[in-house]
């Protein structure tokens, strides 16, 4: 088998027995369902997953590398945080446009653009003579990263038979969970022998290799669209989603550190421009030229799945930020010890993704989602009982429980949400999902940090010890998070299995 299998123009949206444009024959549903992907398809998805893992791994490496960067380049912590903030803002701004980019450039063009940007950004960051160039490199990296995840999901939905999507989409959970967890660990291992430039230097040859492999293996799997880019939509998305993420991040940072721009200004501006962005997309949809097609929300499965996903991301990112603070500042654990406590849960979540995917193919979303949301609620609820003297093994157990629940939530949501869309909507649905994840993650961090800090400050002023006040504040944040997450249990019951699950064609 050769890579021309990937030349098919929408191979899953063909209910007749004629061959597709690339020569691959897709018979009517009466044909026996294949149990394996064609070699060309498998190779393309494997490359996309490896590339997505690499770019997302890079997203979290700066948390450990920031102190030596600040020392060498002579910047303050407030300025240094822009390495992370600029990355997140760029992701939030670019992701809504990825549906348009993927449809316009095709699978091959979008992949080569993403990996070229990521490679150039990595090289620029590695040789950066000053902080400004380093931030610029991170922004270029983030632009490539923003394209990769929607491209991966869109490609899976396009070339994977519906009855196999769960097990393949389960591997996306491995990318989303394991890569961010391993980023700080990898960065820490590289920093001592190679310095902070080595963090980028190790990633650079991997990025170059992925780019060359893409030139050889990736082919278009759907028909390109030739709509022109709407500059007004691009401007609106820049202010809307950039403002939302900036404002939400500022709420958490303001509660934790104080000072700086009032976060309600970018947040309020973002909300206003979000309304204008939605209006503009509705207008552009009449001519099939929207930057982000919002008709995906007409499907109830998609709407409900997006709601659950937003709350789950809020819970995951809020916990990911608050828990290490408590472990180190209140319980006296070292960074290494706190990292080891949360690592098993993150790895378990990633490794369980493919298993959950196979379960999804067999039983559908509801039997997995309902217990999954229950486990997430229980895991966060257990963390609401933290105190300075609590056993680290209790925290480890709660985090593992939370992670197992998240593994049972994300994979069914991805498959059930995208499975009800029409093939030409896959790229827009993937872009919407990733946009919601970015905004919800920022909201989770802001919510958990703000609640923890406000409660902690109140108790400290009343005479409580710093450790007791901090754990009490974190416990309140986790309790509220568990209460919000409990609402998703009822929503999970509403998720239905897409009608095309089990058939060899795209969602109709």
C-alpha cells in the first residue's frame, strides 16, 4: 500500500460503491467493516499524533525553565510570565481560524504550515539573543501548535471509519493528558546539563524530522474550499478570544499577586467582541464563508458535549495549577515530590485513553460518560478535605481518581460531539472544541486561584497560619469545583451515540 490512499476526497462521505478520486473504493454500508486502517491512513494519523504530542509537550516546558531564563536575560517574574501568557493568547486567537485554514489549505498544506511555524519558532527561541526575540519565537511556536490539534481531530473524523473512531480518538486523550504532564519533567531533565536553550535544542531536530516526514507522507484527505479570508472576522476573533483569555488569566494573577491592568477591562472587551464575532459568523454563513461555522451548535449532542467539556477543562486546569501550590507551600513538599504525586494520575489518564476509546466503540458514550463525570466529581470532592498534615498518598489517590474520570470523559465527548456533524463541518467543530478548551482552561485557573487567594487572605488576616489558610482556601476552591462538576452528571445522560457509529461513513 502506498500513500496515494490519502488522496481521497472525503472518502467517508460516499454511500455508493464508486471509487473515490484517489482510487480508494468505499462501498455502500453493506460492505464488511474493516478492522484496521489502511497503511497510508495509519501512517498519516501516527505522524499527526506524534507531531501533536511534540508541540503540546513544548507548551508546558517553560514553567520549569523560567527561573534560569530570567536570570540569564535579566527580566523580572512579571515580564518573564509573558513567555506563557503570549503563548496562551496566541493559541486563543489562532484556533478559531483553524477551521478556515484547514479547509482552505487542505490536510497537507495545513500540516506543513503548522510544523514549519513550529520549527521556525523553536529555532528562533533557541538562538534568541534577548527576551523580545524569545517571546517572538514562542508566539511563532504557538501559531503552529494552534493548528495541529484541530487538524489531528479533523483528519481522524475524515479518514477513520465511524465504528473505529472511538479507539483512534482515544489516543488523542493520550496526547492531551500525557504531553502537558511530561513537559515540566523533560524540561527539568534537560536544564541542568544543557541550560534553557537546550529545551528548544532537543525539540528542534524532532520538529525538523516531523516536517520532512510530512512532506513525504501527508496527502490531502478532503476537498479544499476557496473562500476568501474575512479580515473583519479575523480582527474580531483577535480581540474576542485574546481578551477573554487575557482577562481570565489576569483575574487569577490579580488575586494571587495584585497590581497590573484591571482584568475586567480585557474580559469585558472580549465579551463584547465575542458577541460581534458571533453576529459576523452568522452573516457570513449565508454565503458559506464564515471563519468559524457556528451551525455545529444546531446539533444537541455537540452543544451538550461542549458544555461538559468546558466544565471538565475548568476542573482539570484549575486543579493542575492549585494542587502543586498547596503541596509545596502548605504541605512542605519539594517540587520533585509534588511532581511525582501528580504524575501517576496524568500518565494513567493518557494511557487509559485508547482503552476508553475501544469501550466507546462497543457501548457508545453514555455508559462511559456518566461514571466518568461521577469519578471527576468525587476526585475533586476528595481534594476539598485537604489540610497541612494530610497524607500525600491521600492526595495521590484523589488525583488518580480525578484523572481516571477525566479519561472517561474526554474521549467519548470528542467522538460523540464530532460524530454528529457533516464531513465539511469537522474542521470547524474541531476548532470550536479547541477554542472552548483554551477559554475554559483560563477560566478554571482564574476561578480556582481567585477563590483560594481570597479565602486564604481572609483567614490570614484573622490570625490563621499561612499553611492552614492556604489549604482552607484551596479546599473551598475544590469544593466549588466539585459542585459545578456535579451538574455535568445530569448532562452526560443527554449525550447520544451518533447514528453513524458502526457505519463506514462520516457523520450525517
